[in-house]
């Protein structure tokens, strides 16, 4: 065969490639139309029965020279690409998506801005136990020039017999301490009916991991004029996490802070498994600020500093950690809270890695 004949055949191959390109794009357009209709009827994107029918149709009508298995493998990749196209369209439509809003959302919490490129620390006791306990922690935060106090007043616990928090009294203690030390308060609310009351006492509504898909709570938080800190669920995918945030933003509240706090895996060395890669993924996929809770993700005091360094290094907008005047007698999560001396060392070390404080 001469070189000229080879060139002619290559030209035909190139022409077929272009036809294949056009047909694949035409197919993709039809897949997107089907996807839109499925959403209208509440049907799932992936239909395994339909995929099997298409693969059988290809096998029954294959005349070679490709083997049937080879063709089916190629078409499975085409089907997969079509499904990813549908999922990308869905993400593009989300109000929390970076595709919907290119610039970063900056959430203002009194004197602090979350998501402005300055990395901050949120700290406080797991549970508010008394005024004295909370005030001692607040004093330590103030000493370091920190302004974001966390503390649990309503505590959703795995066991119904564990300490459930002081409730409204805990919120009142947080408010009193915050006023005295000029701090902003972040505290978890577990029931939609408590949000209106909580707004009088706290600056940021926290929705915890166990309530990430409490959709009525999400919608009610979306009606609030307070910022919302949303924690990732124990076994939630990033897509599910983003959709939970979408419930809030679609209800009218754009001031959302995401918080990676570890997910449940087979690993038992830590309380949860810190998905540190979730930080850059969320920063790329959404325009919302992202915090990392190093306390609940590890459940170990000895791992708080290295994981906090990792979170700062990978671009988190801030760290969340728990501190207690005397962790040994804490009413909840004693093993994972720092005492005040350890907290001092924690803050001093993180300053070297970019942590911002207002300390003079």
C-alpha cells in the first residue's frame, strides 16, 4: 500500500472522528433533555434497567470487527460521561455553586469576617456547664485576641442518658459572657421552634452533623437573619453537604459557613476520619467559606495541633476547637478538649502557620 493510499484512509478516519464527535454531542444534548424531564417527574438520573437494555441492544446488533465486550465497554464510558453531565448541570444550578457565583462569599460576624482570606479560630467548651466555666474560657480567648466563642447549649447526644445541655439557660450564659468579653457566639440549635428564641442570644446558628439533613431545621435557619454554620453529616457525601446548604440559601439566607468535621469510616484510631481534601473541593465547588473542626474529627487532644496545621495549610478559612478549664470533669467529650494551658500552646503554635488574632 502506497503512502498516498494511507493518507486517503487517514482522511476518511478523520472525517469519521468528526462525525462521531458531532453524534456524541447530539447524544449528550438528548441526555440532558431526558434529565430535565426526569427532574420534573421526580425520577432518578441513573436507570440501571435502561442501561442494561441499551447494552443488550448494542450486543444484539454488533456485526464486528469489534468484539461485543469491547463495544459495551466503550458505551459504558459514554453512558458514564452522560451521567456526569447531568450531575454537573445539577451542581451548576445550585445557588451555593461556584458556577452560580464566582466570587467568594464573606460572612460578617460582628467585628470578624469569615471567608475574607484571613484564617481565624473558633473555640470554646463542648457544653456550657456554668457561667464560671464559660467565662474562664472566654477570658482565655480574649487574652489571645480571639473573638469567636463556641459553646453547646442544646446537645444532641448518641445516648439519651448523656448530658443534653442546659438549653435556654445555656444560651443566656453564652450571651452574658459574650457581652462581658466582647465576643461573638456560635451555638447549635437542634429544633426549628428554637431558632427565633436563639436569635436573641447568639450571633451564628450552628446546625450540627446529626441535623445536616433535618430539612425543616435547614429551611427555618434559611429564614433567619443570622449567619448559619453548617456541619457535614457523619456519613454525608460532599454533594449531600452542598444540597443541605442549598436548603438554607434557597430559603433566603446567603450567610452560610461550611464546616468539615470528619466522616465515619472503618478507621477506629480517631473518633472520625478527617476528610481534609473536602476543604479544597468545597472551595472550588462552592463560594462559601469553609472551617475545619479538628476536635470532633479526631476526638484526640494529641492530634488537634497537627490537623489544625493541615487545615490552615490546605486553605481552610478557619479552625474550630474545644477547650475547657478542667476537661477531666467535663460533662461531655472530656477526652478531646484542651485545658487552658494546652490551648495557650495551641494558639501560639498556630500563629506561626498563619492563624489571625487581634492580640496586641
